[in-house]
């Protein structure tokens, strides 16, 4: 989900000494770092690349996701996780949190595009009672936790949320509240509470210890629209945005974790990968600055190259404003380009390969009949950003295999056109098989190619900080 929250830049966070542990979210295995880690298995409900899912269906998944735009301005921490993947529903990552005293378990969607963690509460109107994910849904009951407390309007955290439109105060009851309305008509409202987040810390060797951290999160008492549907229901949404109310910012302010997270999503063999509270260090990382004062993870895309040739696209197409820009969104399955950029991109690809493969149109998508490897035929693509950083896309990073016709494989351009809008969205199609680092402390995003499998999960003091 892409958030409506407004980015508010801060000075560089204090440097964390080597013994400070970083939090790790891990899919399919625990990742051991030289510092604090949290490990969560995350599960994807849409395959990153699959010939069984048509582009039109994937576009519909992403349309539903993009429709939920908000309309207003020392050890390993191991969280147990369950999940189910379904190619006919909107793709999402979700994990299990333990909150309260005694702790209860809640499944929440991992969302890099919103800021606030919120969970359905016991008095919720419209919260689904069952889930097509085959998970047991739970409602948070503030009265059942001995460490739960209400957040008042005079609380400085509430004041910070008011400034970013993530919280509000009506004056009645002195209760800090929120209302999030999404573009597809769905929404949630409720009030804020504070309670303990429980995580299991694995120290050096095999010793384990339970740890807790106080966090503030939303208690949802009303859900409307798609949030009421049970087919892809979870207990809430876990926002990874940049504002002060995000859990990553809260843990950073307590000195528990640095203000940086990373992910590495595998595009082969059923996907998988890791999402890390901390920075994955690789020698070939390149970085580009985040565009300041933006509600999303916006980057300054300058140009696109196909086969080493820069396309003739007016640079203003990629400029950032209130209605356009380039957004990194790990929750989007495909990738999207503004009209002018899309047409130039597809024309350049087709021109490069037209003598070798047969171009065809399939349900409005530019596709190609191929009898050999796409990596032998199709050119590299480069997305060129401010600061000289380029995101290199190999053919599987911008093509999606659909089916076969007469012994020839049908591969289609995975980039889609956003009609009448100047927005570029970089989804999992281009983010997969790469380490992506969201360095909020230094206001930059970095990446490098990587096979996101077991080797990232082997302890290596030189790999992580």
C-alpha cells in the first residue's frame, strides 16, 4: 500500500556502536548479524514472475493496491510467521507480531508505503472475522493487557502525529485518534494505545532471551470497504514509512534499532528472501538520494537507457511534484511508467529485438514469440538516477513469461503504462534479486544485484552492520 503520509526529514541519526543489535525480518530462515536482529518469515501471495498469471490479472492486483492511496495530505530477534500464497488475490507480505502482557499474536501486512502500525480492536465494527489466508484472526483488547495504556492528546507522540496527519484530537475525552481514508473508498479509524512488543533475542551462540520494547500503535474500531473482506484479511497493517509514528522510527528513538531497513526478494523457485531492520552491507552497493519532503520513497529518476542508448524522453516526465514522481514500492507486483516514458521504452525494446523475435500484441500488451533464451536476445535496461547511480535491469527484470504458442515462449513487457499520470512505480518486477537498502538516517536508497537465498542468512561479520 502506498501511503499518504508526508515525509519529514531529520538530521542524521546518531551512529550506532558495533555492539548495538539490528532488527532482522527474515523469510524462510533466520539471518544472523553482528548486531541486534529480528527474524520474521514473510510470505508472498503473488508469484513475482509466473506464466500462469496473465499481465491483466497482475495489473488488476496492482490497481486494487494503488487504489488504496490515502487521500489526505546484540542478537537475533525471531518473530514466528505463517502465511499463504494465492495467485488470484492481491499479493502481500505479512508476518506475526506478539503484543501485550500476556502477549497475543497478530498477523499484520508488511507495508513499506505507510507509517502507522494498526490492529483491529475488540470493539471493531467491520473487522473481518475470518481470513482466506488460513490464519486465525485476533482482535486487540486493551483491557486484557496489563501493560496497555491509552495515548492522550497531550502526549508528544500524538502531537508529532498531528503534524503529519497521522493522528488527531477531537477534544472529547483527551484521546489521541486517527482516521485513514483510502482512494478506493475503504478506510479505518480508531484511537492510539501503547503496549509492549515482544521479541525473542538469540544471543551469540545458542542462548536466547525474551526482550520487549514499548510502542504506540493504532487500535482500529471501524473498517470499511475492502478492509472488511475476508479473502485476504489480516489483523492489521505494519507501516514501514518514514514518519515518527512508524515502528522503525519509534525503535530508533529508543536506541533499539538504527533508522534503516533492507530487503532482498528472490524471484526464482517460489520467491522468498529477507526484510531486515538494519543495513545489509555489500561491496557493490550504489546509492541515490531520497527526494526530500515526499510522502513516499521517491527517487530522482533522470533517464532510461536501453542497450546503452539513452532514450529521448523529456526529463520533466520524471520530475517530482504533488502529482508525479518515481516511487519505490515493494508491495507492487509489476512496474509502471508515465505515458511518454512507456511508449519510448517499449519502442526501443521492440526495435532492438525485431530482427530476432516476432513481436505480437496480447490483450494490449507488447509481447514477443521467443524460441531461445531471453538473456541472449534482449538488451540490458538502465534506470539512471541522481548521483550517478543506475539500476541495471536484465531481461527477466522487465519481461514476464506468459505462455507458449506452437513451441515458442511468449514473453511480454512487464512494465505497464499509467494513463494520464506522470507516476513511475518500481515494484517487485525490478526490485527482485537485489539487495535494497532504505537508509532513512542518511536519506538515501541503495541497491546491488544479489541471489536472495541462503548465503544471505549465513553469519558473516563483514556482511552486516
